[in-house]
C-alpha cells in the first residue's frame, strides 16, 4: 500500500502536470507530505487569476478523491520558490 505522500505525488505527476502543460504552463512541487502538497505554477499560469479556479475545480478534487482531507496550496509567478522541483 502506498503512503498518502506517494499518492499525492503520483496524482500531481500523472494527472495534474499533463493538464497544466497542455494549457501552456509548468507545475513544480515545493513540498509534499502525508497531509498535503504545496505547488507552484509558472508559464502561462504565472499570475493568472484563474489559478484559484484551477486549484478548486481541478487540482483539489483529483487529490481529495485519493487522499481525503489533503490540503493543496498553490503559488504562481516567474520566480521559482527554493527547493521547487518540476513535476
């Protein structure tokens, strides 16, 4: 059985990242643990007002379906946070 952390990473890499890339953006994992994930988007998503909608309607439901109660935080911009790794 995989840990919640591993399940969250799998969802981000296999489901969320391809969707973001298909729309002209890039997504990075800043941190992840069993309780949730902190993500950063750039490219077309840099400073986009639709980021909140993408988080609430796409990213959070995908993660919550497999890891109920997991929190998702999302930042955006051209500068990558320290320790961010491309998903």
